[in-house]
């Protein structure tokens, strides 16, 4: 397998993100309460500490980045639903 350039990786991730946003926006138009609750739960990072992130670790950094990306995808999908109305 050939190695992907940083531009190819970025383009691939952007394409996947766009598909996720389109699919999520379509599902959110149905205003499914269970879906909304499940999405909200995914944006919280839990590490069983009183102050999450007080002791930074690589694993926490990855989870934090993942939670921020999930929130951005959700926010973008909700914005598309609002703009479509």
C-alpha cells in the first residue's frame, strides 16, 4: 500500500466528515430524542477525575480531540438543518 500525502489524508478526512454531516443532518430532521441524547453523551470526556485534564496524558488528548470533533460535526449538522428550514 502506498503512503498517502498529508494533502490526501486531509482530503480523505474532509470527505468522510462531509458525508457524516450530511447523514446526521438528514437524521436530525426527524428530531429523534434518543439520537440527540446519544450525540450529547459523546461530546463529554470522562476520565474519572475531579478536574478532567488536570493531569494531561496522551490518551486524554486523543479523547479530548475526538470529543471536540464530534461536537463540531454535530454543530455543523444542526446548522444545516436550521438553514434548510
